[in-house]
């Protein structure tokens, strides 16, 4: 199931309405971004191929020693069997997310998510506001990672612990299968923080970035 199909039109409108409400009294721009997966993780496919191939070879040795009637002695067949099982492992890792994650380190997942979030920040032009007051709420579902990234106009006056609290709130809601509620709450909290820090809406303020959820 694609990421877009997970959310109804009504749910997407709820997020859009939350952005509008949060931005109603502030000079900042809030951009929610969802991605299915932050990286391709080809290394997982290679590792799975090695593990599956090695297991196949171990089974060949096992049958040769303990159950000769099922043993394989032809070197070509042994080679083809190990290669075929290795390919099956690589394909399984590619198409089964839970299996793929077994062959990727948490450090690799974190690094890929950070890079994808930074790319999204640039692609969605969160930086493109007059006073550098953009905030991106980034959720990567495969990695189960959430990030809140603020442009320099905000980050210099808002402590990181404020964003960490928002991240934890989103994660808790996602675990309860309440993704939309979590994002709504995070968006509104971002608006409250900016209001508390003095980012009030001015008479000449315009909506510089669109309000809808970005799904990539």
C-alpha cells in the first residue's frame, strides 16, 4: 500500500486546516512532510544474499555428513544452488521491509533519515521565507523516525528540547496508530511556540508556503 493511499482526503484536509490555524497568528511557515522510506539500503540486499547463500552451503554440508541420500556432490549444482538461494534472499530483503531492516544498522537508518530530511528541507523550500522562519515536521515511516527542523530565524531563539518534546509526542501517537492526531498536535504546538517567542503575524504578512501535507 502506497503512502498516499494510507490517508483519506478528509485526513489530509485536517492537516491542512491545522497548518492554517497554527499560522493564523504567527509570522512563521509550517511544512509537514511524510516519506515512505528515506533510503534505498542496497547494502541490506547484499547482506541478505550472503546470509542466505551461506545458509544454503551449510545445509549442503549438513546433508553430506548426516543424510547422504539427499547430499549434493556435483560442484556445478552446488554453485547454482547457493547462488539461487542467495538471489532469493536478496529479493526477499528488497520486497519485505521487516526483513530488510534486519540487515541495516540503526546508525545507517539514522544517517539516511537525516540526509533525506535535509534534502526535503531544500526541495520544499522551507528556507524560502523573508525572515527565515520556516519549520519542517518530517516523518519517515520505514525508519520510524521523526524530525523537526527549523530555519535559522527560529532555531536561534528556540531550544532543541522544545522540538524534542514535539517529536516524542508524534512518535507516541504513531505507536497508537494516531498519525493524523499526532501531526495535528505537533503543528499546533509549533504555532504556540512561535507565538510564545514573539513571532507575531504582521500587517504585511503573506502565506509564503502552501499549507498542505507533502507526501514524497
